[in-house]
């Protein structure tokens, strides 16, 4: 018995026969049809439960009867670098129940052909042999040489009494040993093998069986189509599976305790799955929703699951793949797992599963071992090994194809939207950067213009200074010119000399030459200063009295007082006391 009541996208096994409900009529139909012809084709759409029907339905039924010897073989997708052939894949399963001894070994040289293996089993066990081949469509993923080999092997198995390659050997043995076999034994030897070949194949791959028509006639005529679930069947499966109690009341067989799905919730689920009775119900849909209900019952420790515990039924089915993949805690590994599954494990053109070497998946998508183990444990992918123990990965079930492709479309739209947002963000950043660069450029231009303005201002100031200097130089030149003329005319025409000196002084009173010319001409034309000049002293300072009638001359040695007319009134040496007495008189 499995850990969970509802299998999700996994397949029921032979051990799950007790919880494989509502498929007895189909199992019975396959069983009966298999006796009409040697070959029976079981077909249905992806997700209808073909594998579950064979494993948990037909196989247990056949094993209940000791007259039947069933062998169930699943055909995996072809692995390019494996040495394990398609024939090996089938014979390995048969050899596990291979009889140790058979009279056939005494007659023929043993080989690994299907005819020899099943003839040996039939002759020893004396049973009707059932060879059940699941996922028969995967045969067409193998090289043509291997497909041709299987075609010939199946032809011999079904139609040949004794293959041509064995006939000479049989005749020789019987000639040499005429009494070793009874008449009944000889008849048994020459009879066709009592075998029933049952193959399951996807509905959309039925036309591939035409490949066998030239050898196996009417291969497609004896067919059983697995019907979709009716409303009553889907409701019963939900009810019986959720409340199932294993034999001997061993409640710990499942993670969840038995629980009840409310009548109202069951109706809502059926309405959702059938879209108001306009659509049939697929078996895997019931299992996916049931698995979610079981999870809710376990988490809430609830014995009854009703609508109050479920936000929206559609989310359960549509987000089944999402709900598993989102459990990967490492965000980078989650993205890698999504891209790996969505890009590598489905051939979209044919809606078909693909197989990839685990090492390549790890290298290309940087998947960690823990991530791959998580995907396997949660039944999103399965791993198979070849004889070199290399692992190959594929989607766990065809029913996952649609949810995965929908998730891929959603992811791509999200990536496009993110890319557009990043593009807009980058455009905004570029615009901001351009604006900043423009601002910086404008600042630089402003600085340049400021520098140019300062430079121009400096040039203007310099030009102004130069102009002032030029004007000043011109003034000095003009003033000096008039001063020189003044000195020239002082002796011959003192009045003209004085006027020229006065003109020179008026032009530039800071010009020393003009000052000297003015004073010289002043002294020359003024009697007071002429008399004063006759004293012959080096005068340090000259101070008039307040009434202007006297003048105090201070030389390096003496104090001299003279009148306004230039007559000496008094002369004495520099005597501090005398000076103090003199000062009040002249009010200096």
C-alpha cells in the first residue's frame, strides 16, 4: 500500500488494487477481448490511466487465476548511448520468472528470442501466457533496426509454430531420439504458443501501429478504448478513496486518517471538472484534486473537508505543477528547475515527453542533486538507469504536459514583462543620466562663461587701467611740457613763466616737475619769497602767524622770524624755552 490515498500524477501499482475503484468493468472488457484475438490494443488519451488500469486492475485479475501467467513490461524512451536494446528491455522482465528446467532445452539450442522464452514458459507451466506491453508508443523512439527486430520477434511469438531456424534442429533431434517425446509432447511442441499480447498506446499514436501491418495482420482491429470517468464514477472515487480503511484496521498505512468529502464540495468539484456537464472527467484530474483534499485534511486534522477549507477549486488543478515547483526553497534552483522541465522534457510540436541525461541537465541548468531528488520525490520527474548506472530524467506522466506548457507560457510572459520593465527602468535611468550629464554640461558651460566673464572683466579692468595710465601719462606729458616752457620763460618773461607753470600745475598737481616749476615761478614773481630766498638757509619748516604778518622759519640750526615784507625781525638758536615764549606771541 502506498503512503497517500490519492496518487496525484503517479500511477497505481499492483499493491494499490484495494483503492483502485470504479474500473472493474473496463478491466473485465480488456480481459474478455484478449481471448477474441491474440493481440489486444488498449488505447486512450494521455492521463486516462492506462498504466494504472494494467498494473492495479488487469494484472491482479490475471494473477488470481493459476491458469494465467502474466508479464507486464513498460517501454521507456530510447536512450541514445545505451547498449540495452528494445528486445533486452522485454526479455529482462520475462527472465525474472524463467523456469529453471524445460524439456525444450534438450531439443533446441537456447537463445534470447521471445519465441524461445515464452515457448519454454508455456511448455513448462502449461499456462496461458499474457505479455502486456505498456507505453507501446515509446517503441517508435528506438532506431529502426531495433523496431524491425521487435516486429519479427512478435510475429514469431504469435504466428510461428516453430521458427525456421529451429526446424532442422528439431527434426534431427526427433530422428535421433524417436521415443523421447510422447505423441502428446510432440503435438505440444508443434503447437503455436498460447499467448495473449496486450499493448497499451496513446490515442494519438494509434496510426503508428501501421508499421506492423506487413507482419502482424489486423493488429489494430481488436481494440479497447478506456473511457473517461462518468460523474458517478468520479464522485464514487472521491468518496471511497478518502474514507478507505485498509484491511485489519491498520490506520497508519496512509499519512492521512480516513476523511469525508462533503456532498456540496463534491458537487462543486464535479461541476468544475465537467464544466457544467459539457466535458468528460479524466482520471488524473480526480487524483490531483483528491491529493489536494488529502493534504488539506491532514494539515487541518479534519475528518470532513468542505468548501470552507478550499479557496478555489480551479487553483488545485491548474497550479498542481506550480505548487510542487514553488516548494523549492532556493529561488535560483526553482528557476533552473522550471526551465529544465519546461524547455527540455517536452517536445511541444507533438506534446510528447522527452528524456535527457542527468549530467547534461546538471551542467546546462546548474541543477543540484537535492533539487533533482526533490523533483523525483514529488513525482514531477522520474529517473531511469542504464547498465552503466547513468541516470536519465523524464516527465513523470503525460498528464503533466499541459500544466507544464501553461506554466511555461506564463513564465515567458512574466519574463517578457520583467524584460520590458527593466527596459523602461533602463530608459528612465538613461534619461536621468542624460539629464544629469546635461546639467553637468550646463554647469561646465556656466563655469566656462563665468571664467570668460571674469577674464573679460579683467581685460576690461586692465584696459581701463591702461586707459587711465594713458590719460595719466598724457597729463604728465602735457604738464611736464608746460613746466619746461615755464622754466624757459622765467628769466626773460617771469609773468609768462608763472602762467605756464600755473597751467602745468593745473593739469597735474602731482607732477613734481609741475610743482617745482610752479614754486619757482611763484618765488620769481613774489618779492616776499625772493627776499626769503636771499637768507640762504635750508628751511625745514615755515609757519605763518595767525594774523599773517609774520613768518617763523625753522632751519636745521635756528629759528628766524621775518615780516610780511621779508625783513628779518629776530633770529636765535634752537632754544626750547625761547621757542615756548615766542609761540604765544605769534600764536603758532
